[in-house]
C-alpha cells in the first residue's frame, strides 16, 4: 500500500490499461481499444500485477476473468479516470464538433423522444449524429455497463450499482380496445371483463413477465395473454376488429384511430417511470451531461441530479 500511496512512483498510464482490460476482458481487444500492441498491454499487465500484488485476471476459455481485487477496483478506477479526463478538457463538450452518440431505447421511447430530439439537434447541433438500437432491458443495461452504448432509455426497476438513472417523466397505464368487437352488450371495462378478456402482451423477450403481470401476480390476479408481440406500435392495429385488450403506457396511444377506445384500467396499477441510464463511471462525462440536458428539454424533465 505504501507503493500505491506514492503517486510519483506510479505510471498512471498503467491504470488506463487496467480500465481497458476490465471493460474488454480480452487482451487483443484491450490493445485495439488503446491503440497499443498486444505485447505492450501484456507487459503493462505484468507491471500492474506487481504493483497491486494481485493476479488481477485469470484466463477462462477465450475471456479474461477479473479477480475479486480487480472487480473492487473497477468502479473507483473508472470514476477517477473520468474525472481526470474532465480536468484535462476544461472547456467541456463542444456540440459544434463532430460526435456520435450510441443510444438504446424501445420503440416506445423512440416514438416519444426521437422526433423532438432530432429536430433540436438538427437545428442547434447538426454535427451530432445518433446511432439508435433496440435491445431487451437486460441487454440495454449490459451494453451501458460494457461501454457498448452511451445511454439507454426505458423503464428500469432494478439497476446494478455500476449504472445511474435519471427519471425523465412518469407515464400511466391505459387500455386500448375495440368497443364494437367486445362481447355485447358492452357496458364499459369492468375488472371482471378485464380479467376474463384476451390480452396482447408487448415484450422483447417473448413470454417474459412484464411489470404489469408481476404487479397483478403480487395481488393474486392474472390475465389471459392471447398474443405476445415484440413491438408495441403494431399492437393497436391488431386490436381493431378483435376482442383483444392492449394495456400499455398512455403516451403510446396518442395517435390511435378514433374507432378504438382508450379506457382507464379497472384495477389499480403503478406509475411507469421512464428513465435515462448511463454508466456510473461516466457520470461526469461532459458529452453525456450535454446530451441528457438536450433530452430533458424535449421530455419536459426538470434538471435534477442523477441518483447516487
């Protein structure tokens, strides 16, 4: 530990190598990320093992599995390097320079955020490009943690400690149905009708339970799912002419036709917090701070600090 406390005796570039190895879990990929040769990264790793008195990584098939000591260092190391980069770039992020942000969001998030966000960027920061992908919730979290994407948008009830979230707005559940296709006579959406009706479930992971179904189960209730779809924007078209009921976030239904009915759920359901998540190690990144500011503007979110 005395060696670690003497910063003058430490080559801080070694910490950059360790950060890349923790992110990539692969020697060649880390070398490519750092624009270094593989032998140079191997030599740096050998020096790190001596410096930290720990093997840091064990080979497991084609990957490098970090030791407990390496995992303990991962978050504070990434945070320290992020702050150092901020210090070395005091002018912060310049949106007039070419930059690419990689984002992930569902088609719900895309429909809500992307039109207004792109209008804003094209008018005020035309040098900024976006690459948007769609993943499952677990896929979004993993891609944020691994650095594959910069930020993800969606509903994230459980996050690992390596992520931070900022709630942009809260939505509520609403039901969509075709009143002419319901069993007659139709006198409104009652709880009995809701529980007996066939439902559409929208889930990227197929039959995986959603927050809605988990909530119903926790209250000893259930619904009959007759159709599972990976995309919500197709679901309203499927509702038309059938007795199916679609229960989704209310903002999803702003553009449905007048022949379909939007009804409040006949049972109490929780609010839907829509959030932006990013890697904790990058919470001081000027580029991401600028981007979340733009997203706040188009989503109506207040500029609140991210949760710790």
